[in-house]
């Protein structure tokens, strides 16, 4: 039965009032607090838990100056959307600037 079950996926995004390098630095600081294996790409960090995974991407903000970036977070849990959503909210609170949250 679990082989046909779909994972529960949550996502969120936020603005960082700093360049892309700061987004990546904040993301690395956050993922380093987690006790999970993390793959690191040029603009992405992907981690795997026993019952889920996450992906955090940093981009230059195409709608603002070069000193502003965007963070996009996806989290999946094998059975519980609340767990995935809580992870996204915690990650956003650690990485994004709260006064610049996207609507």
C-alpha cells in the first residue's frame, strides 16, 4: 500500500535583502544544524531524512537590485503535510528576511 502513496509536499519562498552569496551562506548555516546528509550544488542544497527530503534554492531576485536574492524551499514527507509545512516555515524563518516575506 505505501508503494502507491504519494508524498506530502510543502513549499515556500522569501526575500533576502542581500546578494546570492548571503542566501547560500544562511542556507548552509541552517542545513549544518540538521543531522542529515546534504548534497550541495551551485545554488541548491538537498537533504534527506528517513521519512522525507528537502530542497532549498537561492536565486538572484530578477525584480530587484543585485543586492537582493530569493530563497525557495520544498519539503516532502512520506505521509504528513504538517511535518513538511513545519520544516518549510522553520527554514524560512532561519534564512529569509521576515520583513521582506513574499505574499
